[in-house]
C-alpha cells in the first residue's frame, strides 16, 4: 500500500507498506492456529470512515466490552465515505468533527466531499451527501438534520 511516511504530511516521502497474508504468517510458527473473532468483539478500522461510524450513536458499548449496532438498525451498519484528501487522517477527523460524530442511528449512508466541519448535535437521516469546498471550510450548523444532498 503506497502512503506518505507521515500520513498527515503530503510533503513527506512516499513509502510502501507491505502486508502479509495471515495464512503465510501463521505458517511461520509451529503449532499456531487461527481463532475467529466475531464482529461483536472486533470491528476492523482501516480508514477514518470506519472510525467515524464506530464513534456514532449507531453503536453501543455493552457492559462486557462488546460493540453492537443499536437494535433498531436491524443489523445494518451505516456506510460512511469520507473524502480522503480532507478527512483521511485522525487529525483531520478531529478538526472536522470537534463535537464527535453526527447521529448515524437513522442513517444508511453518509458521504462527505471537500472540507466540511460538523457542529454539535448534527443528525443524518437516510442517505446523506455533503459537498464542501476544496479551499475553505463549509460549516454544518449545530442541531441540523441532514437528508439527501446538502447544501
């Protein structure tokens, strides 16, 4: 996977991240075995889009440490697609969502393009597509309910 040495700084050199298939890695250890861990105990986070979904109210943390979708989602995870140019690092995510994730409890898909900064208590319903500018910030007002394309 090609990426910058410091992901937040595009001026740093490009490097290659090498990944090994799990089967090949296990073969290197005598007596090793695989253990399947269900989604209620492990939810992979590879991108900021994955993390924002888990930060949202679409999930609840159980007393036993499991992370589950809220029951009224019917087992359907909200799909989150954030612009990697402006929302691809943890630092960028914290700037764009200073009050935490918007409510995704009733959201099927949230797509964010450009530079967008979300206010407090923003709610997304159904399929939401937010388009911000490339060179300046678009602020989503506190308490706004987003549906469809915005603005």
